[in-house]
C-alpha cells in the first residue's frame, strides 16, 4: 500500500522493538488476499521472544510475558507500547476504507501477518441497514479469508486448520478452511459467544463449542491460545465475527491480545455499519436522481434526440442537473436543460419540482420567456436561496425556427450541416430564483440537418478552466467531429454525445453533467397542408373535400375514407364551440397527422353515449380508428389531433 513503511520480519516486531508499517498502517505485502502475500519468509519463534529448539528459554517478567526479540529482552511496558502502535496503525488502515469490501480488506491486511497468521471474516447475510430489523434466520457468510502464503510442502493444516473438504471462499481461488455459510442456532453456543460481544480464546469452553458451528463440520482450530473468536458488533447489533489464527511455529496469543482483537473488531464493525448506511443513502440518492430524469426521450416528428447524464463522482452521485424534451401542439417540441445549485438530496428534490413545473407550463403552450418567469416564481415559493439556471427552447419543424429563452445558463451550440459550430447569441438573463427579473426570448433559424447541443456548466467549467474557455473547447470539438463525417452528412447523435464527453480530462469532473442533443430534420413544406375554415355548418363538408385533395396529391388515397370520417367529426365538434375561424392542418411524415384548432379552451372528453343521444359518438370513432389522438389546451384555445399510419 502507498505510504506504508517496509516490512521487517514479514510484519512482525523488528529487532529494535518497533512494529513495521506503523507510520500509516501495518505492511500489507504478506496479506494481500486469500492465500497471497509474502508468507514464504516464515516467521521464526525467536521473532516473538520464543527460544528455538536447543536454546535456553528467554527470561520472563513477573507476569510471565515474553520479550519480543531474540537476544534482546524487552520489558512489558515496551511490548505494550508496540501493541498500542500496532492498534493505532491497524485502525487507521481500517478507517481508510469507504465501502464494505475495503473495510474488510483493511482488517485482513492489517492483521496478517503482523497480528495473526490467518483470519476468517464472517458477516451477517443480509446485513441490516440502520434501524432495520434483521431477517431470520441468523446467517453468517464467509466474506473474506487471508493467510500466509503456503509453500508446496505446506497445507492448511500447518495453520492448525483441518478440513474435511475444500470450500471455495470469496475473492479466493484456493480451497478455504471453513464453510461459506453458517446458520447461527438460537440459544446455541455460537449465539452465546456473539451475544457476549467480547473476544474469547479458541480453547475456552465457549469457543470450543462455538467454532465448529461457525467453521462447519469436520473443521478444527489450533490447540491452545492460538485462535481468537471476536464478535463484530455494530451500533445496535452483532453483524459478524472474525477468527484470528496463529500456526504452530508462532507464539500463542496472550491475554492482552484479546484487547487488541476487541479494538480491531469494534473499529471494523462500526466502519461496516457506516459503509452500509452510506451505500443505502447513495443508492437512494442515485435512484432519486434517475427517476427524476426522463426514462426515455420522446421521438417527435421532425427532430431526433439524444441525451447523457453523468454524476460528479461516486461520492457525489446526486445533483441538480436535469434535461427534458416535451412534445407540444403543432408537432413542436420544447427542449429544456437546467442546473439547480448544490449537490445534495435537497438539490435533487428542487430539481424534480422545477422539472415538473416546467412540464406543466409547457402543457399550457406558454412562450419560453413566460415559462422561465413562472419557474422563477416557483423557485421563490420553495424557499430562500433556491436558485437554478435554465434554458428553454421551442423548435417548430414546419417553420424551421427555434425560440430560445435563457435564465443564467451557458449558451447552446449549433452545429451546422457543413461542419461549422456556432455559439448562439441568446440573452443571458438572471438565474431562476432571483426574482423581479424579466426574461427575453429570441427566434433563430433552425436549418434542416443542424444539431443543437444544450448542456450544463459541468461540461465546460472546472478547476482547470473557466466557462468560456470550456465553451470554445466544446465548439472546436463539435467542429472537429463534424469534419470526420463530411460536409453532406451530420454525425450520428449518440456518437456525437459520446465524443463530446470524451473531451473531459481527469480534473474536469467537478460537477454533474446533463447533455441534450437535438438533430433538426424539419418537415418539408410539400408535406404540409393548412387551411382556415369559417365556423359554419358547411365547414365539415369543406374540410372533407380539402383533405381528400391533399391525400390524392400525396398518393394516400387508401386513407381517404378514414380521414374524411374523422376530420368531419373533429371539425363538427370545433365548429359547435368556436367563435373564430377553425384551423385544419395535415402533416405527412412517417404517419399522417391531422390537427384541428379552435378558440374554445374546453377540451373534449370521450364519454359513453346513451341509445337516445343524438351526439357523443364522434370521439368514440376517433378513438377506434386513429392510432393515437389527443387534445391540448393553448393560450388561444385548443388543438385536437389524431394520427393514422401511412401505407407501406
């Protein structure tokens, strides 16, 4: 691990009494995973103050403790100091982990081989989160094992672990000396040890009965004080257990080692508790963010859409950036991108409310500047300092025009068919939530084949560059991408979005990013037929004749009967309530779309007509014959529309 001191004696106490790796944590080279590490350099008994065969035993103090190095007696105080330094280094290493696996790995690397020759870590399955009641039965799953590397002559039995059959452990490719799952029996010996919380020696009466239940049938542990069973207790309950093991060639555990095991178990359990809670919160935040963004973009007539969203980082998954595409009457589409200030659940919640408000306002077919004005009022109602930037644009594929209003957001970039990338000049405006500010809209050409890119400032602004430098970099990137496809072809939208995101460098992810790309295909004038009809009794008949002529011109005679019937019903309903001329428009794209507009705001509703009713069956026919239909209220009235599939 980076920043750790080199090992001395494979992680055991050095001859001068210090512990290797205690500056930032114990050394890790010998415990890099199950069956991995530098264990081939075996630790001699002398490294623990134990005399080798044929040598006189080393002196002991009044408590019977052994010195820590050969030929160099060390007092009890110094040995306890070594323990304290080891515990400090080990707990720092455990605390460095952010998620569950990193914390468990930190425990294993900190203890093997410095404190034990092998370790087994069990965790509850599933792990309870916060105040959740744990599920029954109480099951422990072997999460990880670490041990000294075994040579060809060594085996698991050299650590005192005798197995009846191989069991593959998590994160390991070698047989494990313990069962993977253990169901803790209520009132059993293992349950009693876990309830007691304190670590116990493997040869204690309680552990002798509990360890076989934990490890599985046919598995034993080293005799004497060579095993320690330590329950892992979180803030409210026991969430697992750790088994520390020492082989026959290393000294047994001492009484004070139980305190070390207790410290390691406590820090590990509390870290796991926090990691599980953080994981749940991150999951909730991520789901909140994702559900507040469009699950699927619509595909309105005359425009193709693509989008991307990237969180700032794994540690800040939730933010206030959003995008949206909202179909409008007349085959138009509203394109929205916004950014609520801050990175928190609150920012995401405000974003959700503003996005919902924008959808509602779009349904009223308000001009873009009016939409921003009402969003500004809504942000002020949500509370103080609820600020956001937003850009709202409406694209009309028939007129090939786009109307844009801006509220403090970075300007959009328009990529023309020939490869020229242009930063559109739109009034910057003030952010939403400032209050008392008028917004201004501009109307611009939207030529067929051009691509409009809307984005949040996370794409162009970072610690390494300001927003205008980033916008210029984006413009150059779009122009370079367009040159690859040639002057007569627009780059594919999905590939274009990916290429734009590829311009981000390692230090450019300071903020979350929302990206919305719109390719303008438009609707050719030859595919549009438009008329005004006076609100009189003769209007339905005239509408049928006009529709028949348009279908004949387009070669869609097969649809004549259906279109005449539906147009007659919809125009009849419009004439009944209209006071001004009724509009009739036919659009030929991949479907045939008919739109009838009048100045009455009352939307038609389909109802079941009684046998004695003379009317009320028009919308029933529309619902049965049309592929889709709907009605939208406008600021000047309403539009009723229906679509029919065109013959292949």
